[in-house]
C-alpha cells in the first residue's frame, strides 16, 4: 500500500506539471496569435467540472479524519495519501478552471480551454444537434486527427455571432 501510494503521488505530480506546462504554452501562444477578436462564455453545464476538486478536497478531509482516529498508522502513509489527494485536487482545479473559461477567438485561431486550433489546421466548422439537444458549433480537424470534431459548447445566444466570425476564416461544412 505504501509503495502504491508513492507511485500514485509521483504520477499525480507528473500530471499536475503537465497541466501547468500546457497552461504556460497556451499563455505563450496568446502572444503570437494576433489580436483577440471575441470571447464567448461556455454553457452552464460545464460548471459540473467543479465537482472534481470538491471530491478530492473531501478525500483530503477524510484522510485527515482517518489519521486522527488512528486508522492510518504512520505519519509517512498519512502524508503520502494526503499528498496524492492534494495534488489531484490542484490538478482537478486547474482542469475545471480551463473547462469553464470562455472560448477565445483570435486572428490566427481558436483557444478552447487548454487547446489551440489554428485556422490552417482546421478543415472547417459545422453546426449540429447530434451530440447535444441544442445546436452547437464543432470545429472539424480532419479524419487523421484523434479528436476530429471539437465541440466548443458555447451559449446558444452567441452561436450566430461566432458563426459569422468563423466564416471569415474557415469554410462551413454540411452535416451528413
């Protein structure tokens, strides 16, 4: 159990550093993608991402209660288990913040949370209701990409304005 906790601690630290690196890269990319054209807030259901950090913070409190009651025998086990959940809580908080952040439209591409999609990379965009009850905008990256359709999940009232902006840079694709 102790070694497994140590491995999990190292793994969660690596994941946290990867997310911090992605945030750094996106912030650096913002300097070179031209002028910010528009930002669009996400749909409200994206706020469910805040349940992740709440869960891991609750687990930290539970581990502390176990340590105080004597269920966790040594300080090392307590610190490792607490460290795993604390790092996971930080990671989930960063992910939740970037899932909730607005979609940003720049002169050279779209920033969607932790991802940047340049207009040169995109094959087009489409509007569809096949994944959601309400129509939304998908950026199409091509079949060769693992995630070929990127759902922007913006609010319904911002759809027409975003579509007008995207028409300047990439073609509209018809759904089959």
